[in-house]
């Protein structure tokens, strides 16, 4: 009976292979803050979202070990049953304080957060408007509402306004959702302008701070923006009270925080509703105590040392300066090569030179937009950044221009 299933899988895999889109899992052993072992070779990784290297920090690891010894390796049940161990309240209080919100709720992952929060707040009669380049889990959550899903052009506030002007009156509730730092492009959403449009059309605004928390805005991320006349060029404000302009501040604990999990910061009434109605919260086992304790320790470090939190962006800016690119806005810098095969070859070239820079291909990015996604952490050495930039400039970008002078190879 499985013959047809296997035939289906093999046919699909062959088609993906032909387009250089087949995925494989490659065992990667982390040897330290930036060094990994992959295919038997030691590499300096520029492909990790552990922007502050906190997954390798001794104090963070010690907090996880201590909590595991005290409470065990797992929560044992959903948080609404018996899995709500004492550490959750401490972590949620720290998140709410950092984001300037009344309360917070922690989830098992960022994907679980977005696919639970959005359908808990919007239903079949409502509309959800999403930036085109937002993370896949935001679109998944929007589709689960059963309501109208509209997509506005990336960071195009005018287009967002047009959509709301045309359709807002047809729905009792409207939700605007965007990444604050876009995971594949590294650019920032114009949070203040989006908040103005949300207020104008009586829409609720939600930001996904997955790649923002800990490394942007003094470590607070982007959702705390609270400017009288917001402009994108003003950057992110490091003030509290963010829930007034961005009432729904979602994020993850798996990037700069160094561990795992997701969260929502919002008003107390919204958090109480989420704890009552969010299916991905109460149908999932709670995070292990060690993971929660590690997040608490990481937040304490970020709050106490904003200069350290600023290092990944500082290093990304140095990299873009060396390549003559537009200044980095986050620790993520894309080198867009377009063709998937060319991008895979570039990634292999860098691996031969001792660097891990993974190729990102469709459907993660649009067709024709395959890229090297270069990410920076606090522990990257200046000399390694300089050598990486030199190799990319002379052996990848200049070679691409020489092979196809009319084709675009941009970053």
C-alpha cells in the first residue's frame, strides 16, 4: 500500500533536485560561540541566529543546569494542566518589563505563538493584513483565522493604507502583522508609520520581534517604539509604554536570547484572553524549566549590558562598509545572487575557505532571489569579517559580474 506514497515522494524529490531546491539536513556540531564542525571540517559560522552567543555563555548554561536539577528536564504537561512551573511567572514579568507591556505569555516556540495568537484574536468575519515578506508562521496563523487575508507590498505603508481604506469597513476587526526585522533581508519595518495607519483605521497592530529582541533598540527590540512623529529614519526608541502604539509585541527566545520558545507581550486583558483561548498554548507541553531559566538569565544580561547587545549590529555595519553596501540595519546582511545553483556554489566556495554561510533558496525567498544570508554575532572577530568580505567581493560578486555583466548580483 505504500508503493504509491513512495513513488509520489521520489517524483517530488526528483523535481526539486532538478531545480536545485532539494533540502538535506547536515549534522553541525557547535564548538564554541562562532566555530562549528561540519562534514568533518572546522568552520567559522556566519549563519547562526545566536546573535549574542548566549547559548554558549557559561552563566546562561549554569542557570539551565541548576533549574534542571531542581525541577527536572521537562514541564510534564500543558501549562493549563500542571506544566506551569514557577519559573514561567519570572520570565513573563521580565519580558513585560523589557517591552514596556502590562503582561506577557510564553509559548513553546515562535511558530506556535504566531499560529495561536492570530486566530485567537481574529475570526472568519475579520481581516488580517500582512507584509509580503513576513515570516511563514505569520501567514499560517492568518490563514487559520478563516477570515480575509490581505498582503501589502513590503514596507509599503501607502499600499497598506489603500487596502484598509478599501476593506476595513467590511469587517468588525482588523489586524496588521509584520516582522520588525525581516529575517531574510535584514531590513527594518517602519513601525511608527504602521502604528499611525493602524490608529487611523482602528486596526490592531502586531510585530514579530524574533530578529529584533536583544540586538536592536538597546536590546529591547522594535515593538517599544513610541515616538510623537514616527519616521523610519529615526530608528527605534528605547522607551517603555510600547503597548500604546504596538499593542501586540510577539517574539522568540531562540535567537539573541540563545534558547527556545516564543512570547507575546500585551495588556493584561489580552494576555488573559490568550491564556484562555489560544490553542497552541494549552494543547502544547510547557517549555522545560532549564530553557525558561536560561531565558531569564539571558534577559538579565541583555538588560545590564546594552553595549554588548549592540555588538552584532556594529559588526554587520563594518561588513557592509567593507563591501560598499548600504549600511546594515540589523545583524542580517543578504548577498542576493539570484540563481539557486550559483548561490549553492558560492556557499561551497566559502566553506572551502573555512566559512559557513548557508545558501537560502526558494521557497524561503522568492524565485530569482536566492542569496547568501550572512549573520553577525558579538563574538565574530574583526579579521574574520574582513577576510569574509574580501572573498565575497573578489571571488563571488566580481566573478558573477564578469560571467553575466547584465545580470544583477546585489546585496
